[in-house]
C-alpha cells in the first residue's frame, strides 16, 4: 500500500503546473505611452521599470520633454512589494544588498526594500553603466544639434556614490564595458533609441580615465559586450550595421556586415546577435557566421534559457492617434537558428529569467511571467512520460497482487 501511495503522489505531482504565472503593471495611472524598458532578477525578487516621456508646453511657447518613470519589485508569485519614482530607466543591476537603477538623470542606489540609499547625477542623459567590483562606469551624452554632440564617462565608487573621475568625450556616450585593462566606450544612439544625426566611435580609456585610442565607425554603437580581453560591438544606421571585435590596443580583429544591430549576447566563443528583422550566431574565434534567421520584427532582446535562445521584438504602430505595441517572443534552437515556437505578446522590450519562469516586459507596459511549459516546445521527457511511467508501475503492482 505504501508503494501505491507513493505512486499516487507522483501522479498528482505530474498534474500540477510547474510554477504559477502572472502579469502586472507599474505606473498604471500615467496616461502617456509607457513601456517596461528594464528587468532584473535577484534570488526570488523581480525588479522592473516603467518608463515614459511627458511632453509639456510652457507659457512662452517652448516645449519640454521630461523622461519619467517608476521602478518596482515583485515577489516570484506576483505580489507587488514596492514602487518608487525613478525617472526613465535604461538599466537595472542588483549589486550586493542594493539595486542600481540607471535613470536618464543619473545612477540611483536603492535598498532592497525600495528606500533611496544614494545617487550620482550625470552631466547628460545616462544610457548605460557597467559594474566591476565596487565601481560603476557610466556612459552619458546628448545630441543638442547636428554640430553639438556631447558625452561623458564617469567612474563612481558605489559604497558612497562618490565620483573618482569624469572624462568628456566628443560624441554621445551610449555604451560602456569595463574590461580587464581597458574601459571600452561606444558613442551613438543605443538600442531602443534613434535620431537624425549619423556618428559613432569606439574609445578605449585607461583605468585612470586617460584616452588610449579612438576609432571612428560612422555608425551608431547599438550594443557592446566583452569577450575574453576584447569587446564585441554591434552598430546600426538606416537598415544595415556591422559586428566588430576590437582588442585592448584598439586593433579591429573582425568586421562583418550585417543587419542593423540591437542586442548582443555572448556565450563562450559564440555571439548571438539580434537586430532589424533577424537573429544570427557568430563564432567569434573564427569570425564566421554560423546561421542567420529572418524574422518579421526588430528583435530587441535576447536570453538563453534551458538550452534555448529566447528572442523578443516587435514595433510600435499608430492608428487614429493611438500607439499600439505589436510583436512576439520567439524560441529558437541556438545550434541552427530554427524557430521552435512563437508567442504573440506585443512589442517585447525587456527580458529576465528567474527559476523556471521567463519575465517579459512589453511596450504596452505589461509585465508578464511565463511558465516553462508555456515557452518551451513540448518534449518527450515532460510530465506525460512521468505519468505513463507511474501508470505502468500501478499496473505492475496490481498485476502482482491479483
């Protein structure tokens, strides 16, 4: 009887869902077009940011654009823990017992309960930051006109949010990665943004903020990631772009023509690259494209999840002065690029992974969690096989007793 009871318990477990999925919203009372631009996860907590632009006129006829938003925390079961004002957020990063919030106005440091613990105000709009040890490297900039483009890179000591150094550069700094010996800085409009002016450089800085080299690319640096002691750079202008590898001495080791790049995900020697209507895999050690898959939308974000490549994208469309978010989440085989599944969700702007759930932020300001069995294609080793095995054990037990 005890053995039968165990088997019955196994049967019941196979019928239970893997996790409880949910969806939620931030800044629900805001009437402007808003989206979930950043997601981060830490242990059993999900952090997300709602960001929007508010356009306001003044009595003098001037029009002001304000970059606003909130950041909130949710438990794994969907309970909202807190929500605070944070401005328009481009990046979230858990650091020690804090949450670092990259807002357009600067870097915020929050306690895990949402309390403000410090801030560093940047000279221009903050588009990116990178953390190494107790230091953060911040890339900020702005385009005031075709002839006036400014940028700055700052090094900040995170325990007290104090400035170590700041370097002014020619160009809007939009990406930064802290390498072992070089701080790599990209200029241009980053992924998710665009403008009318064509420019783009990659700059190498020393640990004390000295400019070591400067390479003109002529295209916006959309994204960059470290690979070994080098940096992988994706660019874009109009509908085309390039994927480059540059070493710490400023030497270009690889330069591949491709689509307009949005996101780079490096895993070992393979770079998964997404952009305008496509995703591709590149062997960085050989400078060779392994595969390329065409998709109908701009693919903005990538994540690896349980041996599958998750790609999210879409577009904003306007009808009768109303902005609509359309797009999908795609599951791809990372070995050959085959699309295994498509889930229509609206424009996917951000992704996160927590335990057996995928967290999706959309351009419609919806924060969605998806269970593993909702995302991954059904395989032969799922609950069905366990159920069959349990039934066979029960049948064998019954046969032996009869």
